[in-house]
């Protein structure tokens, strides 16, 4: 489908990119900074109670998630900052909607499929394995005569150019378990909100505890993880194990998590809040989180080692590697339970 355009050029004047470690929190950070709200990425992830845990053990290619899908909603509930969002049905409606918002001088956060952003893949579309529809960028410029838009994207220090047709495809992609659905949002006059940081912090603790106590996720899923690792070959073809374990490693350390499955963000959040609120007890909790960060990284490295070492290994050797990772997952569960207990104690006293 060809987009209808009017040869307009719309650009956010004096926009300066803030580089980040995770796609959505960095997109939020860029939008908020331009609108006069200067929060670090750790503060955004923390106020959004991002850290969580999910593991789809029954799937042929299990997904391991370290963050809540409701970070944006949690952030707005904690801070009182308003957000408007929509999922227009067609590519044209989706384009016209964000163009109108950008024209008002407001950056727009877009949900996109990474496969159709050529700047990520050497100037072409990525392969099927790169399809991921829960990636976020911040729209800062449209140049219709050139048929292009510019977006911020995580660690890139400058806005990245993408053809309007490719951006429309990335926003409308239907493939994969996470579809983009033309979803976008923007913040409504965020600089007018006087954030009550103590109240926002307490609200974020409540949601974080809920993340840990989810019936099918959080600590319950982490407690089962050692056995899930031990039984990883049950009902699965061995040929997927190498990419599977490398993906597990990536879910924790590499795929835009900020390190240690979003717990590095959580540690930074508690340290920054300790200074902001003048509460040294929060720095003690940051130390508890730091221990969990180390355990997450150790598990990720076990997964990476398994991925790199499976070739030629017999069943007994493979089981020995799984057992080592399972014991590390048990240590991780203990460390994560310590975070939950510390957060509960804080919540009860604040």
C-alpha cells in the first residue's frame, strides 16, 4: 500500500537523543526529556515496575521474559503522567494519526517489528528469525519529499532514517506472537505534573510485589525453572537446543534488558531513589538486588556455554550441563526471593 502524503516536512526542533539500554524505556526517556521531564532509564523502568519473570515451559521454543508488559501503564499510574494511545486499523490511518501529533511538537512512541527496520540489518529487511513485534522507537521527524522518517532506537546516538513504507510495514506487521497492531502513544503535557516521588515509589513497590507473586510467573515460575531446565529435552528435537539456549542467554543479558533481566535497572532505581528520598535503607535493598544481578548473569553464562558446547555431547554429558544450570537457577530463585522479601519489608514500613 502506498501512503498518501502532502510533501510535508515535520521535525522536532532541537531534539537531542538520549541513548539507552532497552527499547521501550529509552523511547519513553527520549519522549519525556524532549517534553521537559528528565528521568533516567533506571527511574523509568523502576517507576514502571518493569522487572518480572515469565517462562513458557510448554512451548516448543520457550520464551523467557524478564519484564512486565504493563511498564507504561505502571509508570503513568505511579507518576500521574497522562498518556494517550491508539491502534488504528489501517496503515494510512496510523500514519496520519502520528503525523498530526508530531506536527504539534510532540514525540510519538511507536511499536514496531524489528524485521522491517533496515537500519538494523545492513540496509535490508531481516530474516524471519529477526521478527519481533514488541520493539519500540520514538518518532522525531517526517520528511515526505524524501519518503523517510527518523526515529530514536535504544543505543543509537543519532536518529535513524527509515523509509515511510518500511516504517508502515513495521507498524502493521502481523507475524509472530507479538503483533504491532499500529500501536502508538504519546505523553500529555508531562512537564505540568509535579511528581510525588515518595508516593510514586511506594506505588511502584506494590506493583513490583504483585509481579513477584503472579500465579503463573514471578517466584512461582522461578521456583519451577530448575526442573524445567533439567527436562528441557522432553518433547523437543535436539536440533533446536543450541539456538534455544543461546536465546535464553540473550533474553537475560543481550536483548535490550539493560543486563541481568532488567535487574540492573532495578538496582539503579533503588540507588537513585535512596538519594532522592534521603533514605539509606534503599541502598541496602540495592545491595540485595546486586546479588541477584550476579546470579542472573551467572545463569545466562551457563546457558551460553551449553549452546556453544552441545555438539558431540552424549546424553550423560548434556544432562550434566543441564544440572549445573539448574543448580544455578535454584540460587537465582533464592536471590530473587530475597528481593521480594526486602521489597515487602520496605513497603510495610513506608
